[in-house]
C-alpha cells in the first residue's frame, strides 16, 4: 500500500484499548502522523473488558479500537455487551493475534468495521481508521442540526450557541457552530471571539470550498468547539442562490462530527435548503400567537418536504415573562401536535449576563435548569440515549439485519 493514498482522518475521537506494548507503541507513533492531526487518538491499557467498564455510563467516541490476545471467543461475548453501550455511529475496530477467517466473519457479522492482525504497522493502522471515513459508501462523519426561530428575537441563536457548546463540552464531541446570520450574527460576540475568517469566503466562493478551506475558516472557541463566524457587517449584501451553502455543508459533514447551524429568521431559497438538508431541525418559539402560527407553518412545511426524516423539534423559549399573556405550553404543544424537546423560562438576568460577558450558560450557572435543558437537547439531537441499557447500537442493529434473526429481534 502506498502511504500517499491514505486520506487524513476527520475531527474524530478514537480510543484504543490495548493488551500489548507493541500496539501502544504503534498508536503512539500514529498519533504524531500528519494524517492524524485533526483526530483525537488516545490509548489505554486493557482489552475489551476495560472498554466495557469505560463505557458502561460514559459516551462512546467515534471509534473504539480493541486489541485482544485471546483466540477471540471470549471477545465475542464482551463485544456484544459493549455494543449495548455504544452510541449511534460509534465504529469498532478489532486488533487480534490470530489470523482466523471464522473469527473475522463473526466480527463482520457483528458490524465491526475492521479486523487487523497483529503485529500492526503504523501506516496500516492509520489506513484502517482512515478508510472507515473515506470509503465512499460510508455514512458522513457529521450530524447537522439547524436551529431557526419562529420569530426574530425569540432566542434561537442563544439556544444554538449553547447547544453547540454543550455537545462539545458535555458529550465531548468535536463541534462547529456556523453563524448563517451574515449581516447581524452574534456568535462571535457570544463566544467572545473576533476571528478574521468565517463563513463569508465560503458563501461568496462556494466553488472553491473543500475540507482544507474549511479548516482555514474555522476558529477555535473551546476545547472541542469551533466557530464559523458571520462577518456581521453591512458592507455587502447577502442575496444567495439556493445551493450556495451546499459545498460548505457537505465539507463540514465530511470532517466534523457535530454541526450546528444558527439559521436566521428568514424564509429564502437558501435558508429553506439548509433546513431541509439538515439531519435535525429545531424550531424555537416563544409562547405567543404569532410564534404559534409561524412554528406550525414551519413544522408542517418542513415535515412535508422531508417525509423520511425526523420531524422538526419544537423548543419553547422565554416562557413566563411577567405580566405577558401567554399560550400555555400544553396548549401550544397540542396545537402543533408535538411535545417540546425543551422549554426555557424567561430569565433576563441569566441570559443578559451571558450576553454581556460573552459567556455560555454553563459557564455562569452550570447547575441551572436551562443548562440541564441544553444537555437534554444535546443528547436527543446527537442520538444519545439516557438509559444506556436500552441503547440499540449500530452493531446490534447490523447484527440483527445481517444474521436475519428477525424472529428473535427485540421490540425496540
Ligand atoms: N430564555 C430567555 N430569557 C431571557 N432572555 C432571553 C432568553 N433567551 C434569549 N434571550 C435574549 O433574547 C435576545 C435575543 O436572543 P437571540 O438568541 O439573538 O434570538 P434570535 O436568534 O431568535 O433572534 C438576546 O438578548 C438573548 O439574551
Ligand atoms: Mg439569531
């Protein structure tokens, strides 16, 4: 195999559980390879049992690599257990010490992405990881979430920014927040950043957008958080064609696991296109009549436009403003025929302080109801489930499908 054909890894987290020092040494060396520059590669001692222990109640990374020195039969039982703890989208690679076709088949049947026979070499290891993501039939790495307000000023951007910050901080998933409110966006202010680059170049030169350009347009604003800021300037006008943001969206999905779009309160070809093409849509509404009408129109129209995708999620915002007549949450939900994913109380002090300081809610009041709601939203929108036991992983789903055990499949 030629080294130059190995594609660089996207911004993914990879955890290796090793049983031999040879594998530790290879992982260590691989972590310094240029193709791994964006990936977060970690290694710890202990094989599959350590992995089961580690993920019983912790989120799983994008890839789990498990070394086993045993003949593999003990491994299968443990892998089944691990599958029960794996989050949606987590891939498993096994490094074994036996070249056993039977075992290989068993592992593939379980949805394991790759089986490598030790001793492994650095490039072979990187290539195996790289191919998980560069394979043209592979699902894109990134999950995209578009947030839009049913009216202006309802808190959609605030929610989008805090959601992205929570996905990065609490779920430990590399995340990018894309500010699509080009003339007036506040993501830079909210994260206390003034990056020189941002979405502007991608918006005005979409033909040139690729993964390398994306890297240049992102700025770091937290341990796993990146910002693609809006110019927030009125020097230009922003009339875009419907497909303008498709290249940037596709390039982001190829390289970052979580993408949150802060979509301005507008209904144009390009905003509609971004909403329709996202994995998840969040409609933020305050509890009044105009919001109700607009939220209903948005949810109905977008549901119709994407019949095979999740319905847009409703989030209530600025609930309980003193002296304001409001539509009660249950009535609001009933009129839209959808349970709110989260509800945020009106709290001028908390949100105002966050605005003024350029801070996130978790930095001001980490134990607040609002922050709890951001965490719930983050888990639901990223396909994380509360009760780990009830999780149905890629592995178990694949296993059921491939082995045709429909008679035995659990009602999940
Ligand atoms: N739950 C809330 N309680 C009080 N103020 C809020 C709340 N959510 C947002 N805000 C404030 O409302 C204003 C508008 O928020 P923003 O997120 O920019 O709205 P949008 O993006 O929908 O136009 C900001 O000043 C923000 O701090
Ligand atoms: Mg906004």
